[in-house]
């Protein structure tokens, strides 16, 4: 049975505006989250918009060989790759006169647990790009290994291997902080 997102994609491809809106609502969080965790990605909002622009142009020819979610994340990945390639050819500089004020500003609505979230993002950023992509796809976005393989354009076994190695890397990266919490001795009660 075709999932709701795929049904929305087929209907949107036939011009159904309500289905198009439902497709965006159902997928925008995953697209943003996926793009935000890819290595070298900047301007996530722009990339999300570009992803949907490319998807709209392709929706009429969407054949459903994979789920629409997988298809859309594949487009997002290509958008990110294109952005990274363009950035390496033509690096941009920020024109920010008061960089110190901007760096010290606390965003509105900062919630409890931000320290843990920042730590997690730091750990994810420490992963090799291919491992991070596989880990985020499967563990954060909940894609199956087969879907992640389609998104990343690699065999399923490669995704399995990358996720396993990413887990090992994350555990190894967390060991120093776990040791610190236990009073500096591995295995000490805390």
C-alpha cells in the first residue's frame, strides 16, 4: 500500500494544491533535519526551498519506484552536493560589522537541554561525512537501510557498515565525558 506522503506526491503531481501543501507539511521537518546534518551545508533554509523547487518540477514525472519521502531526500542530497561544489568554486564571505555581538547573542526561545543538543550536534559533526549521512538518515530520520541506500546512492551493506562505524565512533567520542562524570576512573560508580 502506498503511504500517505507518496499519495500526496502523486496527487500534487496531478495539480492537487491541497495534496501539495500536505506533502510539504509531512516532509519539511525531515528535509530540514537531513540537510542540517550534512557536511559542509550552509543556508539550510535556502537549500530546503531549492529542494522543493526541484521536487515541484519533477513531481509530474514521479514514478513511485521508491517512497516519495526517499525520493525527496535524494533530491535534498543532490541540492546539498551542488551547494557544496558551488561553495568550493566560489567561497563567500560574511559581511557582518559587529561579529562579536552576533556571536554573543542568545537566540530567542532557547529551551532547556540546549547544552545536550549542542553536545550531540558536536558529536555528529565529528563523524566522517559518509558515516554522518548514513547515521542521520537511519537513526534520526528513521529511514530503513534500503531507503537510506537509495538516498545516499550506495548499496544497503554500505549503509549498514557506515551506521555501525558511526555508532562506534560516537561511543568512542563519548568515553572521555563518561569518564569525567565518574570521577576520572573508567568503571567507577557515579
